[in-house]
């Protein structure tokens, strides 16, 4: 068996979890900091979060910037940078879900970057410093509230790219499950699937001597399977929402990826579907994942078998039947949340498959993912499985 990898682990994000934590904002941001408050389409004004944040910050100077898109764009972020510079803000507060937080990270880095900030995503340009930022989370899904990662789209080039840097890790994140009580079912379902696939990308590769990481990953997956349907049915179920929110955070705060191989090819391919067709991020993952497993079933066999037996408790079938059943149960789970798992469900056909393969080739992504198994040609196979 392959040995556990050497690793560093660093996560300085302070988490404030539970009911009535928003009033503590007044003590989390220094009074001498002028705050830019970033949010999305206005749902925080409907669910009361906006008013509560403003009340908590009544003795602070706050500049507002709304309108961050569900897939945050470079263009909108640059508008925010202009306002931030003009108003001389020195602290960013992201109030919303993963898109708002990702945008805030990019804005925090872009305002301090000497050059075209898009180079951070295209060239991996170094982020030497960034403005401090805090988070009020209203939608459990991405885990960005406790990590260094951000995903940004650019409308002009139809690209969706990511970056990561510890300089953009939040100083604090407030997680109030109550704030997510009025979420639409579609957003809840997306959050469950997004969190689930985040775990899979770090867990379902190949065996190494990391039983603790495996079992933590499996516990998160089992909890998502248990509470996901409850939250999907009733987002106001506090106990279920609290567990979903913490699962989403734990799924991508760096803990379960330490010492083990990772994949992320599902995300790489899924980002192209979002960039080209605007499909919800989580739904692209639900499309791509079963295709990836089908194409690489033999190479991922050992972990698929472990996943089937430990997570889905399949103990009465042969090894091959267990693997096939585990893939089927995953698809059924996504579909039970109203998340369709085939390209045809989104009116996407073979032409898009060719475009994605060509885009990956031009970008130099000849080999990526787990053991560099995925290529532009294999991407064609993966997506053809999901027509």
C-alpha cells in the first residue's frame, strides 16, 4: 500500500457557529476599518440577514455593493474594486453563499494586485497581500467560508477558473443555520450535491495508508445522505440544516485532503459546462461524476468498492456488483434531490463535448486529475457516457 503523503496543514479561520451569532460582528471588525459589504441578488433583505448585519454594524462605516452573480464574474468584481478604491474601504464583509464569498476573495486580492488581476487565475500570479475579509454564510455548499479557494468566471471569454492563496482566507466566518431556513429547494439541493462531490474529489482516488482521513470523509458522506433529504424537504429544520452546514464546511476546509491524493477532474470538466451553458455548478458535478467513474471504474475500483461497502452499506453483492451498485445509488441520491444527471436533461449535446475537449487541449490540460489519468480525449468519453 502507498504510504500517506507528507503534508502541511494551516487553517486560521475563526468559526462562529449557531444561533444569534450575528450581533458579535460588532466586535469582530475593528471600528477603524471602513467596511465594504458585498452580497448577491437581495435574498438577504428578504430573510432578515441584511437588517441584522446592519444593526450589528451600526457603529461602523459600511459601503454596500450588491449584485454578485450566482457564478461570480471578473467583470462584476472589477466594478467592486473601483468602488472599494474610491471609498477607501479597508475590510470586506461577504454576506451570502459561496459565490459572494469567492467574489470577495478575488476582490480582496485584485485591489492589491499590481497588474491585470485576471493573471491570478490564468497565470497563477503571486498574491503578495490582500485586504482582510470576513464572512456571514447564508447558503451551505462550497466550503469557501473556511478555505483559501475561489472560482471566478469571465463573461467576455466564457471561462471559469480557480485560484487559491492563504492570503484570502477569511479572518472569521459566521455560520447561522437559521439564515438558510428560507432557501429555495433548488439551492438546497445544489448545496448538498456540491458538498458531496467535494468529499468525493478528495476521498475516491486510490488507497493510501490514511484510515482516519478516509473515515472522516465517509462520515461526512453518510451524514449528507442522512440529513440531505430532510433539509431538501424542509430548509427550516434547524437540526438538519445545522448538520448540512457543518458538513459543507468540513468537506473543503483542508482537513480530509491532508496526506492523501486528490482528483478534482470532475470540477475541471464541470466548470466548462457552466462557462458554456450557465448550468448550476453542482448540477455539472452530478453530470460528470458518474461518467468519470464509468470510464475509470477499474482504476478507481478499490476505493469505489470501499465507498460502496462503507458509505452505502452494500454487503451482500460481489465486488463488481458492489461497485456498480454504489455508482447507481449515487446517481439515485442526486436525482432524489431533483438534480438531473445527464447532459440531455440540460439540452446539451455532442457539439459541446467537442468544444470542451478542444478548450482543455488549448489550455494545456493534457493530463489532469487522479494520477493524471484524464485527458481531453478521455473527457470526451466521460461526457459521452452522460448524453
